[in-house]
C-alpha cells in the first residue's frame, strides 16, 4: 500500500473514493507506480477517452490539459487514479476534477469508456452541448458536478441511468423544459438544479427522496408546491425555491419536514396564510418568505422556534405579528418585517395597497383542488416522523 497517496488527494476527492470503495489512491504525479500499470485494459480505455476529449477542447487558456499526452493517464493534471476494487495490483481512473479550469469544448461519447469513474467535477468551465448518452456506462459514478458551464437541452436523462449517483449539481447551465419525476426517486443526497431554464411545474408526485439538500432556485416552474413534498420528511434539511415563479398557498405538509433547517421561498407569488404546522420545525435556522403575497398573521409558534436565527417576511401583506414576533431582536434573531400591513410598524405598505389585497382561502384555492383527487398521503405516521414536534434521537 502506498503510504504517501492519502495526503496527496484533495479531501473531497479522497472521501468520495473511500465511499465508493477504492482502497488506496495515487495522484497523477507518481509515475513510478503508474508506469508498470499503464497497459491494463482499463487505463488503455481511459487513454482513448481522454485523448478523444482533448481533441474536442478548443480553448484551454491556463494550459490545464497541456500534459495530457502519452499513455500514462494517471499523470494527467486533474486525473486521479485508484487501485481497482477487485485487483489491487491494477490502477483505474477513479476521478476527474477540472474545476475552475476555464476550459471550452464538448464531452465526447468516448467518456463512456471510463467505466470505473466515481467522481466527475467540471465546475466553472465553458463546456457546451449535451451530456453524451454513453455516460450511462459509468455505473460507479458517485458525484457529478457540471455546474457553471454552457450545457443545453432538456434535463439530461442520462443522469437517471446512473445507479450509484449520490450528488448531482447541474446549476448555472442552460437546461430547459420539464423535470422528470423519476429524478426524485433516486437515492441522491444533494440535488442542485438552480439557475437553469426549467419550466412547467415541480412534479406533483415528487419523492420519496433521500435528499438532504434540494435547490430549485431561479427557474420558471410556476404552479404550486405539491403536498407530496412531505415525502422528503426523513431527509430534507435545506429547501430553496427562490424565484421559481411558484404560486398558490404553502402546503400544510411542509410541517412534516421535521429535519428542515433552511426554507427559502422568497421572490415568488405565494398567497394565503403561513401554515401553523411550520411551528413544529424545531431545527429551523433560516426562514425566508420575502417578496410574496402572504397575508394574515405571523404565527408566534414560528417565532419561538428554538434554533431560529434569521426570519425574513418583508414585502408581503401580513397584518399582525403574534406575541414575540413583533420584537424578534430581543431574542437575538435577525428579522425583516418591512413592507407589510403591520399598523404599528414603520416602513409598511400604504393603506390603499393593504385594502386592495383580498384574503385567500387555501382550502378553496386552485392548488388544493388540483391535488384533491391525488393519492397524496398526509398523516405523520406515513413518513415515520414523531407526532410531537420533537424529532427522534
């Protein structure tokens, strides 16, 4: 076992390779170990794949791939090799990290030859086009980060064919169209979809999911947040829906997400009152309702949540702050209640604006009607969560 190899890998890459099951790793600078393994079939296929990739790179301003020459692919910058899971005498390409290289080009079909790849990080480059269908051959791929590039087309369906995928980041691209409901059936821990051009609505049958972080922000979904969001109850810790064009009322089922620490639904068209069920979210740290059309009372049950540190509900139509909600600074909570209809507070909406906003009956709203015939289950027992507001140990 190479004693030097652990410390040479960036921590994130090392953790991923350990999780996937690679026993030990070697970095691309150690050609004394690489040379005698450079002729195994896996590395030969990796050579074909990486040379094909280099041919379709048309801009590399930092010369990141300048040493992508010759058969010793484990020496290539950004390429990480590990010992084969079933043959510790053989090396395989287990990770590729080109983050922040500012490379422009395409992803060739030959990348499907990297069958042992566990990690593919392409953050902050100028790759364009679509993800090749051959990526479905990457049965060990654990992390896929193609964020901040110029990929286009519908949601890359090849993602759905990756059985080991755990982390997905496709934000800041030009993907468009609908989200496939099957995405939320995968055993993913993190789903970053923000800053694309997705449209339609958030799938009504979203979940069940293992995700702890889901970011929909800065897309154009429209429609309502479906009650089936409750199917994330046993995992979800962060939900960001900023500027997604969603409307309608907040579903009561949000209160089932007992692990939730961050909820941001700002800059949408959400109406009606805040569900009292949110008072059971005892892990909540950051809650942002700003720039919507919410009305009625700000429930004290939310304001006394034990871990709440930041509560923003500015630019709505709230008419009353219950109890301690009117003075959250006394609890050390950062809050913003500007531009509402709170009679005793400064910097509020005009009387004319407040009178023009009519109350919304969420039980009679179009969102409630659209899900009334669905098979959405809303009992706490269905999600293995406690009936009290105290989460299990």
